[in-house]
C-alpha cells in the first residue's frame, strides 16, 4: 500500500519552541523504517522534513487577535497542497507535526481530494484533550492551534487570502461529520460552540462511563459506515504519564492503550484516508529527558496502530 508522508517542522500555531523538532525525533526513532519494513508500506515524500522557512515573514503582527497569522496561513496552505497531491493519487497520508494548527492544511487537503475522487465528504475524528474550535474572537490565547476546527468547519471565516481566506468550500468539513474523543479541557466559549452546533463529542467522562470500546462504537456509528475518515491525533489526548512532552498537557487523559485502541478501530474501518500526529514537543522534557523519549515512543505507537500494526 502507498503512504504519502508529510513531515512538518512547524511551531507557529503556538508559542513554545521545540514542537518543530518532532518529525525528526519520530523519524530518528525508527517510525518510517517500521512502517516500510514491518507494515509493508511504500513511502512517498518521506525524505524531507519541511520547514517552510520561505513562508514565514519577518514581521507578522496579530490579526483578529491571532498570533503569527500570515505564517500559519501560508504554511497550512502549502500543507493542504501537499496532502491533496498525495490523497489525489489514492495514497493514505501520514502527517507528522508540528503543532495542531497544521491540521488546517491536512484536513483541507483531504477534504478536497475526497470530494474530487469519491464525491464524498470526509469525516474527521479529532482525538485531543482540547476542542481546538475557538474562533479568533473567542480565543483567549490567540494561538491558532486552538482554532483549526473553527476554520475547517466554516464557523470562523475570513476573506483575506493571507489570513486563511484561501480556504474554500472544497476544503471544509461538516460539523455533522466531526467527532471528538478525549476532551477534558474545553474553554467556556468552545462548549457553547459545541452545543449550539450539535457537535458529537466524547469526553473523558464518557470514556470512564462507557469504556473506550463502547465509545468507539458510538463514534464510528455517528460517522456512518463507508465514510472516508481523517484521524487527527493530538498527543496531549494521552495522559501526561505517557506523553509528558507536549505544550499543553492536561491530567486525567487516555492511557496509551486506549489511544492505541482508538487508532486500531479507526484502521479497522478500512476507511482511513489520513492520519495526523501533532504536538509532540521533545524539548519540553523533565530534567532527565525520559519524558521526551517516552512521548516519542507513544507517538510512534499511535501511528503504527493507525496504520494497521496490532491487528492480527
Ligand atoms: N483552548 C486553548 C487555546 O485556545 C488551548 C488549545 C490547545 N490546543 C492544542 N492543539 N494543544 O489556546
Ligand atoms: Mn490538545
Ligand atoms: Mn489539539
Ligand atoms: Mn490493514
């Protein structure tokens, strides 16, 4: 099977340096070799870690409260093109971030390709401690990694091309085809957005109540069978015990096994078209550096499960 790889060394959607080093750390720990040699994928585009330096302007003052708006818009636009090119060829697409703002590009790319190739709307499974559905106006931080879902669903809109105005209807996803898993740190304004738009969300409360097995059944039932799925996995969905090296850790998260299970179920549908792994930040490690190593290992496990590793 063919796999398009987009390694994104980009951190401009938030303020902590280091998340741009994640693709190299994941690759150096052997992830892509394993996908090729053990899972049998034929890799495309895996030789380069993209830094998009020429898309980052020297001066990038806030716009509508967004930080680094021109850089994030330009970089995600290029990612959308890269992901689209892979998906158009019928390849599954793996994107290694980078912070979660890059999902503006990845989902925009698959949404367009799935429309053109299959005449279908892509569904998005967003695994995260956070909902990342702030609009520029509701965001308290101004960090675009807290806003990707609002731009992708059209809840946030902008005409100016240099501030995400390049996003068109072909790049957007329906709020009805969006499912969250793992939420536990959702801003008050985001809760209102989720409620008013009837967006399906399984919080840690739901996982404790029903178990991850039942939650995945319900999540996939909501999407409907035979629907192409884009899985966007923020490593901070995992409990900091397994993934401490991330910019916005929140206690009370998924075990690594639960995270792997989510990915195995997504793979088992046979409908996965793209997988993102984001927010691994190897520089945010505890004194002895064990945290970074553990987080990279957890990230590799998540990706391998999404691409079919642990099913017999
Ligand atoms: N809700 C907060 C914000 O808007 C945190 C977002 C964290 N997002 C993430 N991709 N880690 O800034
Ligand atoms: Mn998060
Ligand atoms: Mn996120
Ligand atoms: Mn398989």
